[in-house]
C-alpha cells in the first residue's frame, strides 16, 4: 500500500480543466471581441486581481487594510515618473513600479504592524492619504491636477492603436492569471499552512513554531508589489493620472472589499465570483446615480445575512465545488504485486 497527498478530487480537476478552456477563450478575445469588450474585460481582470490580493491579505493573513489604494496610486505614479522623467519604456515600467512599491512597503509595514485591529485598518488609510498628498506636491507630474502620458510614450507601447489595445488586454489577463497562480502556490506551500493556522489563532500558530510577523510581512510585501503593478497597468490604459483618481478609496478599496465579501472571503474563487456580480450590477444599475451605491450596499447586507461566508462559500458548503482546492487529501493506494 502506498500513501500520497493530493489536492482536491476528480470533480475539482474537471472544474480546473473547464477554467483552462475559459482562459484560452479569453486569451483569444481580440479576435472575437470589439474594443469596448476588451476594455471591459481588462477592467474585470484588474478587479479580480485586486480583490484576490486583498483576500490574501485580509482573508488569510488577517490584515484588514482599507488603504490598498496607496499601492495602486504608488504603482501608477511610479510608471508615469519612469516613463516621462526617465524615458523608460512603459511596459518595463510596470514591473519596476512593483519593485519600488515592494521596497516602500517594507518600512510602511514596520510602522503599521505596530497597530492592531481597527487601528491597523485606520493606519493603512492614513498611509494612503499621506501618499496622495505627497503625489499632489510633485509638480513635474502635474501636481494636484495630474498629467497625461505624452504621445511618444503611448506610441512606445505599440505603433498602432489596435496593437496597443491587444497588448494592454493580454498584459491585464496575464497579470490576473499570475496573481491567482501565485496565491494558489503560496497557499499550497508551508506558508499557506502557516496562514491558515494564523487565521484560526495567532497565539496557537506562534506556539506551533510559526513566525507570525515574518509571514505577515511576506504577504504584505507580495501584495504591495502585485497591487502596484496592477495600478501601473490600470493608469497606463487610462493614459492620464491625478492624485484623487490614483488614490481613490472608493475605486480601489471600497469596491474591492465589497467584491470579496459578497464572493466569499477566505476563498480563492470568492473574488472571481464577486467581481462578476459587481460588474453585472454596475452595468445594469450605474445609470441610477447615487441609488446605484445604495443598491450595492443593500446587496452586500442581504448576502452577508443570508450567506456569511459569501456566495461561493455557500456553494462549497452545499456542493463541495472548488476550482482551486487547497485542502490536502491523504490517499491510500493498493499496490499490485505480480506473482512470481
């Protein structure tokens, strides 16, 4: 008899295969979708990735941040600065913006990690506001009114508008897929076991040998790096930046929290489901003005009361479906012995 450890069941692998087919279909979207379709899909990918990163931060590491717009704006401003002031290709500026954000995140983490609970959440929002005020003082990037990318920088992305649209779309899809893959690999590693132990009880995890501070710091820096890259891509697509837009708490934190909560916090699939629901609501209710935001709040309240673990958490409880299974299953297999 042999013993091996596997993730998920045959049903899970079928779901993963279907997900791969969907990914290939989406990768071919430039050949079956229009320009508006590509822009909408790119926005969906960005929100899926942002919500997945916030889910990793809050749903697994227990770091409930309301200041992730700090790294969206930081990544965007780094891209504009690298492209306009230093002449670096905007495509190369995306990963460089992520690296700069990761470096900045280290001292920020050492500061905000001194806070606990709601004080931590407030601290992250204050950091984001400080970043916004600092960005407004950079006169070479337009100060408080912002600036646009010069035509030469835009042409450096690709020579034609169609090719630029295709390039931006594929980068958005690749970033979203890379974020989800990174989170899956991280949660399936020993760090994932540490995060789950910390989520249940930090004290018990520490007594079991988990370095709680180091694990949280790793998650915070990884999240900052990826969030900044997404922010750089988002505003590269917009071609214009301003402090209020780049560091908007509504666009880059409030909506992301809404998506994660209704989809299912602590589930990899939750942000994907939540993003799809959010965009369905936005496409149908956006013309209602302020009523649209009230409807979003009502939807969030109803879902939290009816399904505290989110819509995908409800699906998992009832049917056991998982696209990205994380639970380890011990399988016992009989070895066939050939008669001599």
